[in-house]
C-alpha cells in the first residue's frame, strides 16, 4: 500500500513535493547532501523497494551483504557488530541475547544505527531499537528468518525466539527480538548518476 506524503527537498530553497511512500505514511524531509557536486537526490522509494526485495550487492562488488548494528556503550562510546538483521514491513529487525553487549546497550539506551550495502547503494538507518514481545509479530519475524535459511521459531512463551544454532556470542536461547523504529536514513548511490541523500522520517 502506498501513501502520499509531503517531503521537503533541501536545495537552495525548500520545495514541497508529494512522494509515494510505503513505510510510515508520515512527513519525510529529504536533504540532498550531494547537491554541491551536482548530484540529484536519491529516490527513497527505489531504495525501499531494493530493501524489500532483499537486494544484495552486485556479485562482483567489493562490499558484502553483512548488516552492521551500532549501539551506545554505557560510557557513550560506540559498539559495532555484525548482525543477521532482516528488512520486513519497512523496518530492520534483529535478535540478540539479553546478556550480550548490544542487548544490554539497547535495553539501557535504544538509540542505534544499522548499515547495509544493497545493489548500487549503501544505506545507514538511525533510530531506536524497540523490543518486540507480541507473539504474532515474533512468529512472523521468526518465519521470515526461517524462510531465509536460519531455522528460527518462537520459544514456548511466544515472546522470544529459539533455533538449533546461532552465533556463539548470542548466548543461550531464547533470544530477544528488536525492531528498529527509523528516525533517519542516509543513502549513497554507487551507480550513475550517483547521489548522497539524507531522509528524516
């Protein structure tokens, strides 16, 4: 389903235009960070479409489909780690044990960012990690992970997930599920005509 939203384009002057948008149906501010280099703004709808499709970088690309999660340590320093995140329903989802550093970090301070390379673009999304415990949502994301090759399933309580294996650093199951509520995104296009754009949701 597409929603019409008003987006503000930041050039020399602000121009209000209507764009189709499928994530939240809310106001989006678009800042063309590549304007000084003559680059057009990135089309967020095209980026979201690639994320929805699970787009990977080109087979011969130097980047890979690793998804990187950055959280805030107790002392304010960053913690960055690779995660098996999925893009579903217009958001990134990840799982972790409650005792992991990233689990402790988002429990104390939900601010985080996630970065991934897709076909012809690098994407960084900033937002807040919200723990998901509703059994229907947990079952849906567990099925999505299973459909992508990791045999996750809801635990007996329905509020966490379990699987025959996980990264050793995750600790024992069950693992908590988080959805990143996006505040902003930065997209750098590697294909012609190129582009560097910030989106605020």
